């Protein structure tokens, strides 16, 4: 990496911006993280952390901190006509995080700020991105920043990551349209304590002719409450009262409950919007700057954080001279379909639970119990909501060279128990139990060798074939555990080689006979090691071992 490389400017220090700074810092990329607000938010806003986000945070040493302070939701219960008509069981999720973790966004941001402190990154507050100046756009950009006193600063950066949010200045600056619609309906939102029979293991939605009401358990009998069609007329300078929430609940729920001790409330409106591209030159968009939608399903914050986990390893490798610039184009191409899917599902969910049509509600209330009783519907719905089912199979980065198992290029690697026969760089030659996640690194590609009859020969052939790029990979020789069908289900029983991306998705899957195709894959996207990158590789090793 060049010594005069300019930092990446990250505008917006919410979960998306902080995640970008954490990711890039781990790759030893200089960043500058700015935030227009003087203080961190204290209200809860986003409250659900999905299983896939927890898996990715675990690999970065952050998952356990959230789990300790969160409240696991084990199911989603939907009610209509005075009875429960749907219970989606999260315990079917194929992850050890087989729940939806309810934790306030304020607490999630605290965990991310602690990680930033450890990485040596400071959030510069009262500093706003206002414009892009003229510069050599091939190598750097000039951003114009404004301080609280109105003074301006010109700052040279290599790239700009726009994580400012729905009212992003950078998005308009580069001419990207925020397409979609704004819902005219007003919603009431509040955090309060509930006494009664409402169980804390589920999050609840009550749908009725009066409207819907959602109840998200935060632990300690505290719930986040959201309702459409409020009783009072929302206006500026007012906020929903405890009494109004109680009236709405009594109007729409058949389960006795008493509200008290409301700590916060507000009115809000739902927008459903997204951009049609996430990259314009050296500017990248992510999080609420790129997509906003209904909070139904707790998808927004998770999608934004995963945007950055997709982008930042690519950006870091390009900046360090390890990958070709074309790799950056895959960020938008991979994430736009994901965002479209999230918007479509959240809109459909919101429209269904908020429908005022008696005919629709009558049909839905009769059909839903039959649908949810089907095992495959339960499993598929839970896998998609938890974001475990999201994949990049259609990406140009996903290439298959043959595999006898169900794992496909572009899929998330499942956290299966395996036997580790040998780990590259380790002197330990004794087989030991391990899990797939324990073998993956968010700082490198991982080469998994599975069911290899002659490991030494195969390893030597791979080393020779991918030698120019081997410094970006860590080899792990594994075997399926005896009697463990899931390992064979995904990896098959014949020899296979899987190249895993730093974000935990399969990049290349092949057999022992497709080593040549693996080399072609590397040659297409990666750059060979030079003397100028050796020091960076050594530094990355130190950072990876430190857990950053």
C-alpha cells in the first residue's frame, strides 16, 4: 500500500458507518469517520439483530457482547379475530443464533464504538459533509466539510462511503435518485413496561379492523410498541401518550395487559425507497443512504451493516494492491438484488398486517394457520427473515468447478462441526474438533480442503497453481465428523476445495480436478504479491491474530 494513500472518508457514524470503519481499520486502511450530530442517539430506533448479522459479528469478536445485553426472541406471533393465527418458530433457524435478538440500537452502537476505540478510530462529531470539490478523480477526491461554527475544510480522501442516512447529502451530490414512496399514514412508537400475560419469548403483532399493533420484547417486561392508525391526530410538538397506547392495545388485543413507565415515544412515517446503484466512481452508498423501508421484520440496520461487510474487504484489497479495481463493481451488483428483495418483503408484510380490507383479513386469517403448519414454510420463512438464506449465487464472484454436496458458490458457509486435520501455519499435526466458523477469517480468503485422499499432493498442487495469490489465503484441511450427516450434506463425500471470501460466502467450489479453474478465478480478480505488499501482509497477520 502506498505511503501517501489518502484515507477513506466515511460520512455518518451510525451502525453502517461504524461497521465500515471497523472493517477497514482491521485491514489497516486509514479512515476518517465524521458525524453531523453532536451526541450519540439515545432512543432505541432499530431493535432487532438477525442471526446472520450475529454470525458475522462473532467472527469479528463482537457477537458475544450483543448477546449478553440482548433479549432473544424465539418466535413471531400474529393475531387476528381474537386468536393467534400464526406462530413463526425461530428455533428452526439453522444457526446457533436461532432467535431474533432484541437489543436497542443505542446499545448496539455502544458495542460498535468500543470496537472503534480498540481500533484507534475516533468519531469526529459536529462535522458535516457538504460537497465534493474538484480533484484527480482517478486517484483521490476532495470533500468539503463544515464544522459547527460554519467554517469549511477541504479534505483529500481516496474514497467516500456515504452512510449519512435517508437525508444524505452525498447521494444527491453524485446524482443518485432515491426511488420509492412515502406512506401518508402516521405511526405511534414508544418504549414502555407491560404487566400481564404477553409472553416475552415472542414478538407480537395484532391485526384488526382498527389497524395493527406490534410489540417487540426488550427484556425485563419492557416492550417496543408500534401502531398505525392512532387514536389522536399526530402533530408537531406532540408525542403519543401512555394512555393512547393503552387504548390502542385494548382496542386490538384480546390478551389482558397493563402499560406503565413509558420512557420514550414519537410519531413517525414509513418510507420505502432505494437507489438503483451503490457506486458512482469513488463514492459508495450503504445503509439508510441507500435503502429505507418498513421496520417490519427488523431488516434495515442488519442490511446496512452487511452492506459494509460486503464492500470493505473488496475496497481494502483494491487499495492494498491485492485485487483488481473491477472487484469493486461487484459491491453494487451483489447488494442491489438483496436490497430489492428486502424492500419487497417488508412492503408485503406491512401491507398485509395493515390491511383495512375485511375480505383480505378474513381470507388471511383462515389460510395463515394452514400455511404456517407446513414445515417447509416455517423453515423457509425463518431462514429468510434471519437473512441466512441470502446468497450471491448469481454474482460474477461465484464460480463452481464441481461439487458433490449441496453447498453452492455464493452461499453462506454454515457453521458445521468438523475435524481439523491441519491448519496452514500451525505445527500441530494432531486432528482436533473444530467448527467451520472457527476456521474462517474476516481478514483473508480461506481455502477449505475436504475429503482429500492425498492431502500433501493436493496441497502442493494448489500452492503451485495459486502461488502468486497464496499470501491472501489460509488453508484448512478438514474432514467430516463420523456420523454427522450435515457435513456430507454440504460438502459431499468426494474431494472438494472451497475458497471462502472474507465475508463468509463461498467464492469458488471445485473438486480436486479443478485446481486449474481455481487459478483462473484468482487471476481474474486478484493481483500477485509484490515486494511492496509483503510488509502489508505481515501487518495483516499481526492484526488478525490480535482479533481486530
